C-alpha cells in the first residue's frame, strides 16, 4: 500500500518509518511530511492508499486536514498521544489509532486492519472530534450497521447488558438500540456522574429514575415503567446520590 506519514514531529515519523520498514513489508512509504500543509498538497496531487496521521499539529490539525481531502478514498490510522478517555472515543467510533510511543505489535495489527477496513466517514470523524473536545459529552454517536445514530445523552434512560451486547433504551422510543459493545465501554465513554451502575447488567440515567422499591431484593422503576434489579451493595450509594440529581 502506498502510504504517507504525517506528523509535525520529525522524530515520530522517523520512528514510524523504521518500524514500518522492519515489520510491515506490504507498506510502501511514498511520502513523509512534517508540515501538514505540504501533506495536504501532496494528497490532493496524488492520493495515497493509507495515511498515518497525527492529530495535534499546528496550522492544520488532523481532522481539518482530512476535511479538506473529502471525499476520503484512502485508509487512515491516527497516531495520538491522547489520554485514555480520548483514545476510547476513537475506538468507540471504529477509527483506527496508535497510541504514542508506537508499539510494533499494535502497528502490525493496525496495518492488517487498514487493509480490510473502509475509509473513515465524515460522521465518524465529527463524532470522534466532538468526543475528544467534550470529556462529558452531551451527545454520542452509536454505530448501527453502516450508520452512526446521533443520540442526546439526556435521552438515554438506561442501558442493559446481555452477553456481548448492550441495549440502549431511549426516551420516547419503544425499541432499544442494540450494539455489540460492553457496558464498561459505555460507562467510560459517557464519563457522566448522572449515570449509575445499579447492577452488573444495568447502567441507569438517574434523571429517568422514577422510584426505588426498598425491598430485600432491591428494585428500581424507570420513567418508562420498567422495573430493574438493584444490587444490594448499591442501594445505600444510590439513595445517597438521589438528592444530588
């Protein structure tokens, strides 16, 4: 694959070049750029098949550069020094990334994925940028099939985990959105104190909590009338939180 390396730090592109040459022989490095404007000009003149792209760069950051290249007809692997939360935002939106310093094994996997995956969409890029800039997001994008469903966090009533799937129950909708995600991924993505892990299988939005049934087993009732189990170890914590919502 004809590949461009784009990063404003020359030491990063130098390390990446060495790793690719040594461990990823299918990658042909067609250009190395430490100036994003020069990289943009090169992409507009000759489209690569794959781009390794830093995000935080002067003049043009990675998102802005890609927007000027639309429609995107090449694969992208982001190289990022972001914290754990921001990395999860990229992962949640199915965008490939490498955390700096780049690990050779992760690099090999990223190249293999790039050979199989489609180019990123505008919606994916917008969602990832939004989540990166909003540590406690007001809306999130749910990957449903080939689309991303934009959802207001305030409209999420609760999430139910069953096996390797999570059902997202939304206000004023009869059917949940079912995703192949873990409840832990949602908990970390939402990063929101208004969501409470009432049970191993349930993450609830306290603003949609209607009542607590103070029985031995523990039970809560949501605004849609659904009764959910409340773990005994969580009961005191939940009662303490209610006054703060």
